[in-house]
């Protein structure tokens, strides 16, 4: 009996289908791998791009930092350099006290000396590239107090400038209207609205003129403290305490000396700080007498008699009259002298000039600006006059009420 084997063969198309399925599965796996790769992942590609940008920026900053190391010099402002010079000079004279100036005198130390003494670096170490400077520090002894003033000259870039020079640069000389006039070698402010304010120790002053030797004449903008008599002594001619119109022995002069040496703060008499006083120069107060009809505005009458070597004084009648630009202002008796005159304030105030008409009469400017000769025993404000020396240095300001000139 024979055995028959029936062999059943799977159709070939089934094998082909399995192969195709396997290939599709492989393709899907490959696709998954590609999608997960950087070439196809948008977020990872963006992060990589940002990383490259950040790396480039860090590299640039690193290059700039390395370049700055080659020029590691700090640039200072000119005011900072002047403070460095002043500090160096103080340190230098602390070590060399025997070199300090005697009372009422000034000496000067050059920056090169301060550099050699190790008190500061060369000026080239503080300035911008290409800026060349020279400098010195002046030291003034005022009543055993030493005032240090730096002087820096950097050519066209910067220069420590004296106040008088700054004022002259800011004001062209005029021959009419308000402004600065040239008068016998002096430069005088005239008119109603002029930019001649100066601030000292929080007090305002007005520039009357710049003298031929570059001293600056200032008058208090408002007056000092309470009103005062010009003089209240017994007058033999008048037979009562009408005052005597002799400035050299007047109460007004005594009052000025008092507020200079021993001012009372609560009375508003401390108009000058110790540093401000070191900037003053002594001057002669012109106290010649005149009558109200004389037509003179050049101090030729007043300066026939002087009280010499004063630190504070009063204004002359001529100076008040000349400040007006009204053409009708001829003499003290002319009411139009109140017009176009910056010296007029809303207060009565004394002048240094006395009248020849009476031994007790002194010229006073009323609050309405009209000049009168009145008894010396009456009351009015005292408006001190001072002279700033030519070495006082400009700090800031434009001379206006809002931005007055300030000094170092």
C-alpha cells in the first residue's frame, strides 16, 4: 500500500507581500530616525542657531575687552583733574610745610613738581588721547588759612579761566543800550537788564565794573541785614545827633569792618565765607564830597579824597549815576537817573558820597531809585562793595539771576 504525500505550496505572491511589509516597516523606522535627527527637528535647529549667535557675540566682546587692555587709561573730566591737582598740592605742602607762603602772599607749584614728589601722575595719564596739558597750583595765605587754586591749560580743549576774562568773553563792549562799556581803562556795566550776577557763599552780588588791573568790583545785590545809620554822632553845627558826614570815622565804615571780622549770622551779616575773603583785594574807597548839582560821573570829584586799604566799602555817587543809560541823567538832582539802572532796588541804601551843602548830609538812593541828600542819622540799607582779585577762577554760570557766575 503506497503512501501519498500532498505537498501544498504557498503562493509566491504571499511571500512578496511579506517582503513588502517588512520593507515598509523598515522605511517607517528610518523615517522616525530622520525626523528625530537635527536635520529635521526645527526646535533643535533654532537652539543651535541661537547658540552660534551668542557665541559670536561673546567672542566679539572678548576681542573688544582684550583691545581695551592695550589702552587701559581712564579719562577724567577737567574739573576732576583740577581736583586731583589741588589734592596733590595739599599733600605736597603737608610734607613740605616750610615751603608754604607767608601771610598775605601767594606761591605757585608746578604739576611737574607734584609728579616728581609722587603726589600725582603726569597729566597725560588723566586726559584723552591727543590732549596735551600743563598746570600748576597757586597757594595763598590769607590770615593763616591756605587757599589752593588749580590752573589747568589744555590749549583749545580747555583752560582754567579767570572770572574777569570769562565776563569779558561773555559780554561784547557796547557804545549804546544795555551792556558792558569801556570807560577810561575800566569795563563798566550799564543799563537795567544786564547779566552781571555773581554768587558768593549763597549771597548774590552784581558786577559794577572790571578795573584796568582786572579786579572785579562787586556790590551786594540786596543789602545786608537790618537798616543802619550812616552816622549818628552829635553834630555841633546842627546841635543834635544828626550825624557827621565824614566817612573815615562814620558808623557805616565801622559796620562794614564789623561784618567783615565778626559777622552775626542771625542778623544776616555773614555775607562772606573764609574762602571768599581770601579772594578779596584791598582797595581805596573814594569819599570826596560833592553837591547834588555837579554833573560829573567819572569819580574825579569823589576820588580827590580816599580811605585806603579797605576790604569792604560803599559805592560812590558817580558809579550810581553812570550805571543809568538815560541820556537825561546828568547829576544827583536828576530824577531820570533812576531809569534803565540795574542798581535800583526796592530799598533805601547809602552811598559813600557825602554832600558839601551840610556837615550831616549824605547821598542816599531811595527805593524808587531817586537820589537824595539826607541826614546821616536816618536809616537805610548798607550795600557793601568788594573787589575780587584777578586770580579768582570761573567755575560755572552765565551771569543771569537764574544762573549767576560761580567761582572756584
